[in-house]
């Protein structure tokens, strides 16, 4: 609120600030943008600025800090990158001509989702602003990239689908209206998304074409809210926004954000960087817009056989035509970011250098057309037809803009000589005037004998004659008029100099003004061709991604996959994990087959930790993704169905943001697959159940396997360390056991990294611990415990070993219940129950007929209702039995 006795300026500031309470207000004062009050205190801390104050002498001085206007973009970027909004308030009139307070207005609100100056390091990244609304039982969801003009919209049926979209798009800001529930907003904020509210809608008539063809109520609603927010915050031309494209998530291979993260498609799970991801491997694009399209294709592989094969055919042609592909790459490197250049033209922020980049890019288009004409196949005709050189734009830029223009478009030096006669006349006057000044300087030096006399200029005093104080006595009395006194010199003028100054400055001012008007005229002509530029950008970026696929396919020996027209045969011969292979090298990586004919839906994978089970699973998923993007795949040969979804549960990690444990994350990811997978899906489950107790974990693992086998029938790779589950191949007809080979040589474990049929014979856990460098004494102890456990198949044996080897004082608490070695569950029948009881009885060995205490305990075991007791009740009962048996043996 405005304070009492505030100055008119602070009243104006507070009035504007009240309109943007959730943003930092950068208030223009001369050459600085100032912040006041709370903005200043917080801004000084975030931007590491010196905090000063206004009205020092008052009882309540106003905190303030500022940044120079020429460096403001850097400070804006820092705040926006941290999730804040910045309102830029400019002077709307010349202070010299203003009557009273200078008029000021906010010319733009920069937010995390509307930021367009992303920097060279992020040129291949989109910055999506998303919007969400709810109409009845559906969510309307839309997103836009203001830097490129991309605008898309869809309908989603539940919040999980919404969350998946916002996570996949990596949006930083979501626009919502009052229809969105508080619970939804809290969940979005939990994952670090800035929520902006836009309840009113007002789309200008000139932008109404953007929603043409959109009929679904929830889609129209969300588009109108999104466009209103963009208009309200940007306050500038949006001519580059493209007509909204309706998309349906089911038109693409669905991967939830868990799967995208687990497979490390775009972001490395460990470092958070691009390095070590599938995108890192694939990105041989030569343009920024090609890099962005590659990421979009990677996010959304195709499910249409026709479209997949069309892309694959283009890649195949480029793989076979090395020289033409190489020529394409050379020309593409000279093409700048046409999409973002079009955006800057629309915004009015384009400068002379941008227009030269546009001209350079357009001049490469005929060369690209020529190269495509040289290809022996007509598959590129659709791209060729969209390669529009836009000659009228090239010609006008070539005629008007100098080859090396300055950054500023308002200080002159942008327009070529000979483009405009009036401008040429002003420049001639300026040239003649400056020549006269040079001649005057030489003449005055000769007349006065002062060799260091010079004629200079500044914006405050204009042109002047500068004479050092040591030479003042050489000046004839009355020769010059005194103008300014400095520490080391005096400045003078003459009537002739004043006259020339007027002529020169008038010519400079008129020349600069005219140059800017001519530049704007050129910019407006380019603006009329924005849609042609954007269409061209799409064609060039598509060509760029296809050549990248071809280059990678040849470089890493990828092959074209074939797709089954019916059935679900999956056969990959000598498949490889492309990213791991790139890191390890071709000679080190061991390829593996994945063979799952129609009758096999589940591969149950066993083998030692660190042997490559997870890599084997990931390589299948990456192969599917590459194939359905239209790229070749890392294998000797590949035949596969077209999948509709990929679900993964790979790796162990807590979700710290939502406060969920590893096991909870594991169960949620498993549930996502079980709830949504179909017979056409690919499911990858790695070590399900390891986050909980052995019995719980194995029970869950087996139940999940049976559920997938009996109800879903999806192609599934299930990796487990529960070797007991390998007997399921006898009861589940569509399950097959495979394992990763390992051998022991001289007591050392050697991983073969080769997938083999059948179950693994042991887990080699202690060998892996040895590889990790655990102490030898610890490993020997573990080996001894393992030997006893394997002999007795009784957890109680570990306690006996401890007692034999080391004097251990008993703890005053119940001993854990002895448990048999886990076995997979059988169908529950009376026979099975009897067998189970007999198995539990055998934990204590065969009872002697004369041992009445043992007989009594055995009878109690048989009669015990385990399902009606708590775990603590069972532990107490077992401890009681243990004491009774121990005392009985001592008496004997």
C-alpha cells in the first residue's frame, strides 16, 4: 500500500506494483531499472546487488536497488530461472518533453513459461507454457512455445494423464482457471511447477483463427485461457503463433514419465544432464530446430505402421547415399534457427544481425533442393515441396541491410548505401561536415601553433575545441568563445563551429530516424511471410532429424527393423544397448538375442547382480523406441510388433519431492503398468519386491507375474533375484526362463554378460560384494553363513553359526520365527496345506518318538492358525517353543 507523504514517483510506482503483486517490478529510471521496498530487499539477495535506500533522512527510508538497462536481460533470466516473474516497466515518453511525471507502463511480464531468450546453450530445448482447465469429467490441456509459435491442445481423462504430459514437456509454468481443484494445484506445485491463474478470457479477433477447427468444449476453453494469458503478459504482436494442432496421446507410443526417466531418454538419472542418454546418442542434428524436433520425436514415437515405414524409408535412402547425406549436413550447418527468428520478427525484437542470419539461411534452401533432386528415390518429394526459398524476403534483406550490421537498430549503420536517396543525402551531409571539422582542426593547429589542439564531441555540449591548460597562453585573445572548463583543459567554440554542428547533428538525427523507419519497413515485409518461414522451418528440421538418424545408423551399425503385420512375434538377434555400447566401445559390449515368439509373453530373467540384466531389459525398450521413431536399431536383425505402450520398473530410487519410499515408488510404477497395459504393450519389471521383506516381496512378485500372464498377455521382461520363482515355467505356459551367464575361475567370478536359456543356478551375491571391495574377513564370514544356510535351509542356522563361532550374549527379546526357504506358492488345496504343515514341522528335524515335549510342540505347530495371529504373536510363540525344546534336550 502507498505510504503517507509519498512522492509522486513512488505513488506511480506503487500503483503499477499493485497490478503485479506476484512479480518483481523493474521500474525504469533513466539508465537503470530500480526495485523498491520488498522487491528490493529480496532482489538484492537473489541478484547479489547492493541494497541502498531512498529518502535516507526520513524515519522510514525506502529500500531500493537497481540494475543497468543495458544488462537487464541477464538479471531477468536469473530471476525467471528461479521460478519468479518479472514485470518490465518502461518510460513511455521522452522525459525532456514530459509535463509532470513521466508516463510509465509495464510493457511485458516475463515468466518461466513465457521466457523466449533461452540462450545458445538451450537452443535445442523448447520452453513450454502449459494450461489446464476442467470441463465436467475431462481435462482440457494445451501448451505453447512462445519462441517458436508452436500451439497444441488435447483432452485428457484423468489427472495421471495430465501429470504425465506436464512432466514429459518439462514445463515450468501452468496456467489454470477456477475450475481446477485445489488438490490438483497442490500436486502440480509439489513437482515444482509455477501456477498462474487466468479466470477471464478475452482473445483478440486477429488471433481467433488460432482456434479454428477446435470443437471440443474443454479444448476451446483451455486454449482461450492460454491465449488470454499470453496476450495479457506479453503485450506485443503474436503473429508467429501457429494454428492450434489437436493431438491425441494414443496416436503415439505411450510412455509415462516414470518410464521416460527409467530409460534415460532425455535426462541422465544420476547427473540430470543430457550426456549418457538416448538423446545424447542420437543428436547429430545440425540446426537448433532439428534438435528440438528430435526431442519431440523421442518423446512421442509413432504407432502408425504407415508413418513409421515412411520415415524408415527416408532414413534408408540417406544411409545408402553417403555423399548426398554429407552435402546435406554441410548446407544444414549454415541454416540458423528459422523458428525463433520468425518469433523475433513477430515480437518486433529482431535486429540487423538476425535478418542477415535469415538471409543466409534462405540462401541454403535451393542447395538443399538440388541435393534432394540428386537422390535416386522420390520419398523426399513431400519435404522438397515445402522447401520454399522465399526469394522476396531474401532479396529485400540483401538490398537493404549491410552485411555486418550493429546490434542496435536505433543508432544507425544498419541500412546499405544506395538503398534510399534521402538517407544517402543525409549521410553525404554528415560526411562533408565531418570532413570540414577535420580541415578546421588542422587549420586551427597551424594558426595557433598548438599541435595537440583537437575538435571533439559529446552529447551534452556538442562539438568543441579542446585546448590543454599548458597551451592556453598561446591562444590569441578573443579567438574562441569559452564553453567548458575541465581540470586539465578548456573547451571553446566559434560561430562557424556552431553552424556546422547544427547541420551535422540535424543530418545525424534525421539519418538515424530514417534508418530506423526503413528497417521497420523491411521487418514488416518479413513479418508478412512468417507462416512461409515457419513451414520452411518444419521441412528443414524434419530433413535434419532424418539425416541424423541415417548418420547414427551407419556409424553404429544399426539395421532397419521389420514389423509383423499380425501376431506378436518378437525376435532381435544380437541386440545391443546403444548408449552403453557407445560408452564401452564396440569391442567390449556383448550383444544378446531377445526371442519371444507368439506363444511366449514373459521372459523370467535371473542371474547375478551387475551381470547386465537391467541393461538387457533397457536395450529392448530403446530398440522399440528407435524403431517406432522411424530410425534403424542396434542389432544384427530385428522383427517386432508395433507396441502401443511401454511401462518400466527399473532401478531403485526414493521420490524425495513427494516423500515416497523406494518401495512405494516401485509399487506405484508397477500399478501403472498393471492398470493400463494391454496385450500390445511392452512391460519391463526389474527386481519387483526387493524393497520389502523376503516373503512379502516374493509373494508380490509371483502374483504380478501371474496377473500379467493370465490377464494382460503383454510382452514382459521380469528380472528377479528370487530364484524360487523359476519353477513357474511349469505352471505358466507362456513364461520362459532365461539367465545371464557367469562362471567361477580360481575362486573369482567372471560375468559373461550373455543371456542363456534356463534359470540361473545361484546368485553369486558374495562374489559381487567381493568385486565391490568389501573386507576379506567380512566376505569369509558371509560365505560361512551362506554354507550353513544352504545346508539347513533354515534361517535359524545363522544364529547357530554365530553361537559356534563367537560368544554372543542373548538379547532379552524374542527370537525371530524360523522360516523355511521361500518357495513359489501353489494353488491352495487340502493336500497343499498338509504339505505346508509338514514342511514347517521339518524345520526342527524329525522328532524322536520318546521326546514328548517335541511331540507336543509339533502338535501345536500343526494346530496353529497362522493367519489369525500378528507377526509379534507368532514370534513370541516360536520363542516359547524354542525354550521348551532347549530345556528338553538339556534334561536328556
